[in-house]
């Protein structure tokens, strides 16, 4: 399963997570099934969190002209 988790996109993981939440919110789910949904939801939540963390790290740093990493900041044109 962990191999499949690594291959799933953020968007697909979120879609599956939203579907699980909808099923759990109906309240018509047997306890055993609800536990399985909850466990799957926690796995999907972890995948989403890891993917967001990776993207956040990428966005915080960019390469400068000398190939060194520096903090990322947005500068609007015409403003110093």
C-alpha cells in the first residue's frame, strides 16, 4: 500500500479523503467500516501533508545566479 500512496497525486488523495468524510458524515456506516474509513482517511491526510510540506520547502528557496539557495520572496515591479 505504501508504494501506491507514494504514487497518488495530491488532488486524488484529497478527492478520496473528501469522499470518506462524506460517507462518515452520513452516520449510516457500521462501526467496523467507520474505523476502516477513518484509518484510510488518516493515511490520505498524511500523504497530503507530506506533499504540501515538500512543496512548501521548494517554494521557500530558489536558486540565485551563483547556484546558491536563498529564501524565496516575491517582489512586485516598480517597488523597492
